[in-house]
C-alpha cells in the first residue's frame, strides 16, 4: 500500500515538485467530486506543466538580458504612421526566426526602435525561443576583451547560440578598426544560422563611416540584408511627445519637435 508520504517522495524523486505540492488538495478534491483517475492525473500534470512553462519563460527572459520589458500591445502604432502595421503583424508571426531572416529598425532617436525590438524578443521568448540583447558598443567591447584574453570562442557562443540576437544602437558610437572587424566576424558567423534584429539611427549609406571602412561595411550589409526586413521609421520622438505633454519643453524645443 502506498502511503501519502511515499507518494510525495516519489513525485519529488521524479522532479514533479508542483504536483507534489498540490497532491494533498487534488486528492481531496478528487475524492469529494468523485473524479475519474484520468481526470485526477490530467489535472495534476497540467498544473505541473503550467508551472514549468512559466518558469522556463522567466528563465529565458532573464537570460535575454533585456534592458526593459516592452510589448507590442504597449506600442502606439497610430503615433508612428510610417510603420506598416502589416509588416509588424507579419513579424509577430515569428516566421522570420524560422527563415533565419533579419530585421533592421532604422530611424532617429525615440521613435520606438528598441521598444519594437524588445517586443519581438518577448514574442519569441513566449514561443519558446531563446534570445539575447546587447548594444553594438557592448558587443564589440566584450568581443575585444575576449580576443585579448583568449576567450573568443566562449564569448562568441553567447552571441551565436540564441535563436534571436538583438544588436541595439548601431551607429551612435563609431567602431574602431578592431571593433569593425569583430562586428563583421559576428555577423558573418550568424549569417544564415540565426536571426539578428538590429537598430540604427544611421541609414545604410552612412555605415561606411560607422564601421570606418567601406569594404567591411559592404560585406556586413551584404550578409545582413540578404534575408531581411528593413523598417524605416520616420517620425517624431515618443520621448519628446511625453515631455511636451508634461510641459517640460522650452518654447524653442517644442517648436523644433512639432
Ligand atoms: N509608438 C510608441 N508607443 C508607445 N511607446 C513608445 C512608442 N515609441 C516609443 N515609445 C516609448 O518611448 C521610449 C523611447 O523609445 P525607444 O527606446 O524604443 O526609442 P529608440 O528608437 O530606440 O530611440 P534611440 O535611438 O534613442 O535609442 C521607450 O520607453 C518606448 O517604450
Ligand atoms: Mg533605442
């Protein structure tokens, strides 16, 4: 005869901790409601599965190192009429991840490039994919340190293994020659292996100066754009709108922003 404690120990041994914690209440309910054995077991296992799924999602969110949480549902598309809703809906299906295709958000400060990138990461994480977020500057600095310390392979794996890699803020700080080479190495290694979402305030024509080398810029863009969607946002900064609403802009700033 199986004792209650024996059964709990068995569930713990099998790593079914949620089922173990809920066993008492579920047994009681099953007895009261005269549930079938199958219903009892299905309920208990469903609780275990739900908790595991949520725990997995929270773990993937932590591992993605997002600077903030943003969702597509928080994004006011009406505020940015240059964004094609259909394109965003298409990206939301995550087919681009399946095709190892890239997404590039271009536009001036505050138009929602980082927001949309993070929102797509959240969609991907929710669907069970892994993702990692890094700024272009941090990425190149990290790879530079790794190269000096002979840890290049290990650090490269951090950026190559996630299904989705976000490289934010490409172009705010120009890269030096070593940085440009490392950036090229990474893009080349991820090419047709995993999707990249990249944001930049610079148009493609300006990437020569961002990377400091026309040949490298061409090679990077060639790989990045081969399978890709570019979303060019030409609009007002949402940050400015919020400051204006709060009455924090001087008259001349407000005029420039309108
Ligand atoms: N259309 C929008 N609807 C709701 N919130 C928005 C919208 N656009 C931007 N935001 C919010 O405004 C802030 C600035 O947006 P975000 O960081 O995405 O801008 P960005 O394009 O990445 O700018 P930068 O080039 O300066 O990094 C964020 O808090 C973001 O959530
Ligand atoms: Mg940004």
